[in-house]
C-alpha cells in the first residue's frame, strides 16, 4: 500500500476538502485548534475560492474553507515553500474572509469569527520551539486581549515535529505525523487505525484509489514541487 503526500495541494484538498471529508476535517480541526477537545461538532465544506468584491482587486484561492456549526469560518492553507511575503498573504486571506461576509446594508454585528489555519513545511518562527502557535489581537504592553477578537492566526510548523510512530499519544500528534510521514508508510499504523477519521484519511490517500489521470496530475505536481524546492 502506498499513500499520496498530504503536503501537495492536490492531496491535501482531496483528503481534507473532498465531498467525503467532513468527519476527517472535524477531527483534524479539533486536534489542531482545540487540543483534541470535541469543540467542533459539525461543519460545511465550502468553495475555497475568494473573489474580490471590488473590480481590480486580487482574487485568492485557499486549500480548504469551511463554515463551523457556530457560523465561524475556517480557512486552511498547506504551504511547502517559504515564498516571498507569505506571512502577508495569510493576513490578506484572513482579512478578506472576514470582510467579505457583509453585503451593503448589513450590520457589523452579524460578522462571524475567522480562523486562519496555516500548515508549513518550513520554519516560520525560529524564536520558539512550539509546533503550534496561536496569534490573536492583544494590547502591545499589557497583553489585554481585544474584545472583538474575530481573527485568529494558527500555524503548524511540520519540521519542528520530531515524533515517531511509537511515540504518538495524542490525536494532535497523530494528525501531524500523518501530514509529515504518510508517504513513507506501507500500511496504516495500528495506533492510528483505531481513529476512524485518520483511517478514512489514509484510505483516501491510498494511491490505488486514484484514477490514472489523477495519478498523472499528482506526479506532475510532485515533480514541479521538487523542482521549486531544489531551485531555492
């Protein structure tokens, strides 16, 4: 059994943003955002395309976008290369997801929270050893949290995770291990197969479940990604 690389855009969208991915995404988000607590009970995966509301402004495309059961928006990006101004792109996409909720005449009170979850295959914050970092609006010197804190930025830096298959204990660790090392595996590990959402993610990632055209498209993307990495 061989698994596609979840870090490629094709694979990530297929695993976490496909029509059969709802339970997978719920489990993944609870693990990444809420320390594996079952806070998210339901969600709807929606079109990740973000159109500009004003002619001439930039359209953007996300990897996965979802509306949670409380109305909050989750936007997710998986990024392999540390491209120029990537941090600003994250801010742009998060602020766009927040600002484009309203139409003319609607009240600001109906705005819903936006959580921008970014997974990187490179180190963004070398000043900390934390794998998952969570940023919110705070007062500069007193750390007073802004009352209407409606935009959260959460980052997962995969290179900082050093766990192996035998050391995986938490749901969070297992999902991060899946993202990092699924292509190296030949079977679903026993301590991960007991979690239905992760088992389902492995099944979607199984190369034998792809069509010939999908495999060819995946191989082209993998080669292009490898070329860009070597070019850096």
